[in-house]
């Protein structure tokens, strides 16, 4: 469990475009989203400026990075912990082989003045279908 001065990715997973339920398979080249459920502790939330999500989709079958995105999100300081789902979209401009196994690897960075807090998470694997 993260503390009041911590930022944490609780869960990350791939979903159908616009969806929220984790997927077991994605059609080859189809657009999909990655959802990261994050938590920022109460004390850290009082001083936040922004947060960033660095998302890579790894092809485990071919041992390479298939897709990569970096997305920033604005934050407003408040005197309460933040629980939020951040979404990153991946367009239909990718290609893999049927049966390749993919996973999402994500890093979460929260900036509060000159200070940064990082967290990381990996998704369950999912497969490329026709």
C-alpha cells in the first residue's frame, strides 16, 4: 500500500477502444486503449503540479517494443488523496503476427515543485488475433 506522500499505479491493462474491461486479445492492427488506475496520496496531492504516464506495449513473442506513448495530465492540488483512471489511446498503426503475446509496461511520474515520485506496473499478457 502506498503512503500519503506516494504516487502509485495500482493496475494497468489494455482495453477495447473506449472500453474499460481488460482484454485477452486484440485484433492485429486494431486501435485500443491502455487504462492505468492511479493513486496519489493526500499529502503529495497538496503540492502536485502535473503527472505523466509513459506507456510501452511490448511484444513478448518477438522481444521488442511494439508501441510507445508519453502523455501528460494536469493536476490541481487538493487536500485529499486522488484515485483516478488515466487513459492512453493507441491508433491502428501497428502490426504483429497472429498469436504474438503482448504486455503493457507503464511508468507513472508525479511532479510536485522540484520533487518527483515514480511508480511502475505491468499488465497481464494479451494475444494478437486476426
